[in-house]
């Protein structure tokens, strides 16, 4: 466990650069009072491989994350399923309490857009072709595919062409109940969508090279 309070700057910066650690300064969180007493009571758990993380008191009390480089989406999801179960069992054993679950709204979070399962599937992907094609066109195409482009720091920014492409809609309760914990049905359409995205990026890069690297119109 790495608490933010008293963390050595070199460790903090390395975790941020690796996209493992959240940072302060998000205006929405500040206005909502979610950065009170920063950095007290905040920190991160991660395994040795840094493929499983738990953020403590960033926006929600807990944010459980499974991630790795490469294309093994199903493996990432299976690790997440097992991790959520392990964290839930640990909390239950320690406090006698379960995760906060409402029969109508699902799991309760700080942000109402996360009500329900509170789960989101995202990828970091290099899109210089789409970036050159135009940010507005990129956003419009994302909307058509039910995706949401963000900076490499998530919602907080990052303007280069390495984008954090996230599902615009959270995974549904019905889908989770049907496919948990294997996740095969859940991610079948996600993988198809990202394949479409990658193919379009390849075509835009070809067009860019044919134009001598000029910005696409």
C-alpha cells in the first residue's frame, strides 16, 4: 500500500507517469468537496506486476482496477472479477459490511453516471491518424461507436494523440448478471468495436503518409 501523505516525490511521479496513480486538481472534484484534506486518507494498493490496483478515496471510497499491456481483454476482466470478490470478502471480514448496493439504482458511487454496476471498459490507444484528421471528427466518430475520448490522465486531461478511449456507457446490470464472472458476452461487442476503430486508424495513417504527413482535411 502506498499512502499519498508522505509519499516520496520520485515514487509519486513514477506512479503518475505509469498511469497508476490519480492526481489532485480536478475542478469538478474540488467544487464537489471531494478533495478536502488532500492528500490525507488517500492511497493506492497494487500487486507486484502492477496489473491490479485499488485506489482509495480518489473520487469514490474504492476504485478497483485491472489493467495490462496487450490485447487479452478477457484475462483482464477475469482478474477484475476475482479481485472484486477478494476485496469484498476482505471488507466483509473486517467490518461486517458489504458494498453499498441499492435495489433500484445498483451500486452507489460519488458520480450518478456510475450508478448501476459502476464498471467501465477502457483502453489506451495511439491515434495519430485520427488526431491529425481533426479532434471534432474524432469526437463525432467516438459518439457513433458509443465511445468517449479522454486524455491519457483520464477525465483530467492530456492532449497528445495517446488517448484513453472509454466506453461511453457503463456495463449494464443485465449484462453482468448474464456473463459474470467470465465476461465473454460482455466483451464480444467491445472487441468488435475496437477492431473497427483500429482499422479506421490504419486507413487514416495511410492517407496521411500519402500526403507527405500533412494534416488531413
